[in-house]
């Protein structure tokens, strides 16, 4: 397939696109050996040629950015005006038409490994646990079999889901399994979330305080450290469609090992497993991301693996906090690769759910945060 490349400086196009189209575009582009930017440019070139594109459902569309060849943005805007449709409808028609014109090559042929999503960044308190837990709940509601791993020694997630931490020296903790010292099958360490809405599909591997010693213990492990998490989870991976890890607020060995686990496996489609990064609309979050990304790049070059970035989640955003907060949010939104997957406001339902040790989707199933988590789950579900 040839993709048109214009000369000149590429221009940024910010439009709204539904989570489903974002996901399908990303997956299909990868299957055809294209990046999303080139696939979008191709989609638009096909759309300009078609005069009779049918209307497409755009409910739930949210901000999304891409680059077009020089002159591409004004051409797109003018064409939408000429056809008397909104830009959201125009891009949806273009992407839908492209997906229909480029059938899936591989999806049915390659059996994919369990999807692994590491929710992480070393900055504390930005919402890693909220995102990891909420996303896992939304996946389970969608019908997926989900394993949620409390990979943070603080054990916040375990407690907030109303579950108990694994006792120290019980031979049941994740760390003990990673060290080959598990005394029972790792399945025996799991808790099944009891809420009916999850239909027994949401399982938790609770935290244990021994993980506070994680880096010290792991640094004395002579070989196989990187693979230790994959080895520990291997016996239960086949029971799940997706595994979500709640990362710790640090950049040590524990993070390296978790990133290694979220690597793209052989034959796996791009941007399916990887890291999802909650941030705030503030300067320290940009600095934290730069550092996090440096560690990811170093890990990839040292161990020759690919760890994909699935996107940013801008959390606890409140535009009333002033122009600088709004500007920082826009700066995140302008990033195309990876882009912002979801923006969450600072809402009381999450704080209330935390206080009551109840899963958010059970406590306030119809709140804005719950809807946003479901939208994210639909976009990320492979
Ligand atoms: N969108 C939100 N609206 C309201 N409260 C939120 C939101 N996101 C997170 N919180 C609350 O903010 C606090 C910190 O969030 P959370 O524990 O998810 O952050 P974290 O990044 O996991 O923290 P840590 O670095 O300690 O692991 C929690 O009490 C949580 O319930
Ligand atoms: Mg946390």
C-alpha cells in the first residue's frame, strides 16, 4: 500500500474520535505495517475521493491528535464545511471507510498472548491505583477474564477493594513465587472479587508487605531476574484475557521487572500490551514522564525488548484551577504518540469508594469516572 506524503512541515490535527475507532485504526495500521499518522493520511485521501460516505456513530468521541502533510488540516476543515458535517463526523467517516478498505490480515490468524497492561509512573499519588483498579473492573464488566495484580508494597489497591494482604512468610506472596519459593500453586493466592457485576471474572493477586524488600532481594538474584515475573505468572496466564498491574511509585528494579513483563511478545500486535501512564496537568508530571521514559528506553536497549506506550491518562483535572492547568492539559493532548487516552476530573465518587473499600464501579456505577473507565476499557481491549 502506498501512502501519500506531502512535502513541507507536517501539521497537527486535533479532532474527536471514538475509542473503538482509535483502537481499530491503531491495530489495523500495525497489521499493515503503517503508523497511525500515515494510515490517517491515507484514510483522508480515500475519503476525499468518495462523495457518498455514509454517516457514522460518533457518540463517546474524545480528543485525539495526529499529523497531516502540509496543508492537510485546512483541506480537511474545508472539506467538512463543504459537506456540511462536523470534523468529528468527517474523521469518523474517513477512518471507517479506511478500515473497510483494509481488511484485517492477521487478527484471526495469530493467536495473541494474554494482554498485559502495567499502570505506572514513579510520581506518587497521581492515580495509578485508581486507573489500574477501575480499568480492571471495566474489563470484567465487558466480559473479559481479568487478573489484577497489586504490585505496590503499600497494598492500597488490595485494601480499597475490601481484600486482605497476603501474610508475610506464608509462601504465597508474588515475591516468593518470583523467587521460586512459593509453597502452594499461585492460583491459591488469588481472591475473586465478590460483586455480581464482575460475574466472578475479576481476580486479585493481593499485595504483601514483603515487597518492601523487593529491590534488595531481587538484586541478589544472580540470573533470571527479568523473567521472574513472567515465570511466576506463567501457570495462570492462560486463565485470563488481560492482566493489569498496579505499579509502585518508584523507579527501581521492581519497575524494570514489571516493564519487562509488559513487553511486546513475539507475534503480538503493537500497542496491545505495554505501559499506561497516569499524569496530572502540571509541570512535575512532564518531568516525571521524561524520567520514566528514559528508564523505559534504557531497559529496551539493554534487554532488547519492546515495551509499548499505550497512552497517558490525565487525572484529577480541574480546569477551574486556572489557565496554566488548562494549558498543561492541552500540552498532554497535543502529544500524538502516545496520546491521551482519557481525562478524568477530580470527583468525589472515587474518594468515597476509597473510604468505603468498595470497587468504584460497584459504588457509583453511573458516575462520570465509571463511564470514562468503561470507555478506556473499550479502547484498550484487544
Ligand atoms: N479522579 C479522581 N477523583 C478523585 N479522587 C481521586 C481520583 N483519582 C485518584 N483519586 C484519589 O487520590 C488518591 C491517590 O490516588 P491513587 O492512590 O490512585 O494514586 P497512586 O498514583 O496509585 O498513588 P501511589 O503513588 O501512592 O501508589 C486516592 O485517595 C484516590 O482515591
Ligand atoms: Mg498506588
